[in-house]
C-alpha cells in the first residue's frame, strides 16, 4: 500500500500486503504524523498495529515513510531474507546515501 499527503508525509509498505491492507498501514502512518507524531514514532505505532493482528496470513512487513520535511524512516516488523539497506537522497546532497533500516519487532509486543 501507498499513501501520501504533502501536508504531513508519505508511506509505502512492502512484503506481506495482506497485513497492511487489513491495518491500513500506509494511511495510518501518515495520520499518526498528522496527529503530531514524528515519522519514527508513526512507524513504530504502525508496527504495534500490525503486531496486534491475529489470524490470516501473517509475516514480515517493511514500512518506508518520509515526513513533510524529508526525514525518512524505514522499519521492518521482523526478519527478512535480504538486508534492510535503503538509499536516501535529500538535503541538497550530490549523491545517494546508503542507510540501514531498523528492525522493530521483538521489543514491540501485542497488547
């Protein structure tokens, strides 16, 4: 899923789409930012939403988000087969910058 609102930010999700559709993850991340959360806080809250799902097809989800100021956040709900590297290009940089995504899983438990 993908959701963008230039007033607050944008979010896209990859891997187990069935989960992100059930939780409206991309839109939820942007709405958390609208409510005042930082991009990182919004992503972690969305991870909590995903981890509370029961039944159905459950698996890793990677959340890619950016706030309206260009601050990025990439998190995963669990392990993935390949590394969680991504590339960021912003702030007037001449070239892309490789970054490592955060794995947000074990420390966030279902309610």
